[in-house]
C-alpha cells in the first residue's frame, strides 16, 4: 500500500519538478468526528495527490466506500487532467477536467482503511468487495462568476456538472469568501446537489436531490480545512484537509 502511494507521489513530484514553476497538492477526506449520522460507513475516506505544471493539473484520487449493513465495499479510482480555461484576472472561472474512472477494487482501498484503523487502534473492517467492476470516461465542468467584494466578502455563484459513467451529478451553489488579512480567509457555500447512479452497490444510498453545505478556512494556497454536508450525495458529513507546496519561479517571486 505505502509503496504504491510512494511511487505515485514520486511520479507527480518528478513531473512537477521538471517544470520551472509547479505546485504539489495532498488531499484527504474523512467522516471521522464530522457529526455524520453514518460515521465510518458509506464514503468513509479519500486520498488524493496532484501536481500542477504550466496550468495543467494531473490528479490521482481514490474514494473508499463501505456498506457495513450488507457487508460490501468498493473503491472509486480517478486519474484525470484539468485546466482553467479563462485567464486568472477574469471574473468568470471555467474549469474542465477529463480522465478515467474505475469503480470496484481500487489501488489501496481496504488496506488503506485498515491501516488507518490500526493507527487509531480501531477494529479492522474486512468486507467483501463488490463483484461488479466498471471503467468509464470521467468528465467534470464547473463555472463560477465572482462579484466585486462587499466589504471584505466576495460572492461567487457556481454551477458544477460531473459524469463518471456509473454516477452523475449537477450542483448549484452560492459561495461567500471573507478575507481576514495576513493571507487567512473564511469560506461558506450553500446549494443543492442532483445525483443519479446505475451502480447497484451505490444506488440504495445516493440521494436524487439534497441540499449541500460547506464551511471552511484557509491560509493562502498552503493549507485549507473544510467541513461539508452531502459532498458525495449520500447526506453524510466529512472533513477535508488540503495542503499545497509551490516551488520554482512562482515561489521565488512570492519571496
């Protein structure tokens, strides 16, 4: 398990360091201590790595799903590339993402979850993997419009569309960011998510239409901690941790 993530990290870092200016990102999502009504079940955790080079972002993400009631589990693995389609100074933001999605037995899945359980001195969870394995084209598009700040707040409505083949969703939301100074900010977002799936192990849990909520705080581009409700369309709550590192021309200019 560790060797696979190390190999992936080395590849992404190597790709990033090959450019004059680049960014590396680590992402983790977990429902632990999130006040979720279904803690440590359904979408229990994710792990993601990415490298951004010359405006292109290369990502590897894996989502871990468990169904304790039926004794089943599956993983969702995504390998994608994305890019902002409009200049940074534009008030409009359009980001497109394209890649591959695989659902079934993933790269890390059960071993990763039980590794975390072992670290936390929790009981290991050994479930049967869903036998239905699928591979799909993944497409994601989000569009937002940033309005002039109201005091220290910036308002941005958002439209998000995504298809991973076995599941699809659309989301409409309104986000507000408060700049607190010294690089710190607070962020909140409310909206509604419309979801559907044809993957039998997920179908009982995915909600057709449910509200979403996000509350978070960050420091520049280096670190962000966020709490979400209904992020995956299953009406449960999660914590999101994002950490970034930059180097090359961008870092030197910031210094």
